[in-house]
């Protein structure tokens, strides 16, 4: 794949990330923010310490949320597009759209779902401030471990395919991924710092909302970027002597 194609895909990835970020922003505002407000209200009624509010809650839930999600969407789209350029043709004989969607699903699982199941998102007022540094470090360690493990799983599946066939190789590689993730879950420390009086329903609503935001972001990116990538990578018809001929794709 030449540099011009990579550059085109990078730009389209950032645009798709921006569009996916807009959709995720809508989900975050309508599903996530009400739960954040409810958690803040719980915290206000159960603590006597009230710090000075530097940025108003209204600003946080509107302009602050929009800025964070959209900037993240653009950066996420660019990184995902570069990963797509590397993975295209190496994960099987899939078209541009199928490859984009497959990459998005794999990314969602490796980057978010696997770490989320071990260290789920918590609303305000949940968690000990004294352990936040350790919990953050462990979460990102889980992200790195999951991504590296996903890459190893793909390589393992490709190595096993000639001997076991594609289906059996996929099952074997998937079992390896699940096994190692399970071992990581068992060895890494866990934290359960939810106050006993915190509403369980609110906690799970917040976590489901966080999962819905990421699901929207990754799925919409996979669909949108696949459509944009296809316009760059799919063979174009060129009229040669009055007969339409496919133009070869540059790799």
C-alpha cells in the first residue's frame, strides 16, 4: 500500500471518527449524563465536604463533554485507520467494508470490553481517591495486555490455519485468547470500593450507558469507515477501448 493511499485512509478515518464521535456524544448525553447527575446528587447528600466548583456542571455536561468526545473520536479514528492499513490483507480475504467492521469489533473487544469486565467504569462518588492512581495503572495495563494478546491471537490463528483449517484455527485461537484473559483476570488485583448505600440500579445503569457509548462509537466507525475506505480501495472501472476494465488496487 503506497503512502498516498495510507494518507487518504488516514484522513477518512479521522472523518469517520468525528462522525462516530457525534453519534457517541448523543448517546453519552442522553444515557450517561443523567446517571452522572444522579451520582453527584448522591455524593452531595452523603458527604459534608464541598469543594469550590471551578467549572460548572452545565459546562461539563455540554461543551466539556462535546469537546472530549469529539477530540477523542478524531484521534481514535486516525489510529484505527493506521491499524486498518496494517491489517488489511493480513486478517483474511475480506473486502474493505468487512475488514473495517471486523477491525472495529475486534478493537471494541480488545480495547474496551476485556478491560471493562475486569475494571468496570464507576460513576462519581464510587471509589477510594487513595487508590485511583493504582486502579488507573491497572486498567491501562489491562488494555495493553488485551491488545497485545489480540495481535498474538490473530498471528496464532494464521499459523494454525494451514494445518487445522480456518474454522478450527479460529476456534483454537479464540480459546487461547479466552484462557489467557481468564488467567489475567485471576492474577491481577480487583477493587470493590462501591459504598454499601450506593444504589445498585444506578451503578449498573451508568456502566451500561458507558458500554453503550463505546458500542456506538466503534460500530458506527466500522460502518462509516468501511464505506469511505471502499471508495479508495475498491477497483474503479476505467474505459479501455469502450470496455469497462477494473483498475488494480495499489498495495
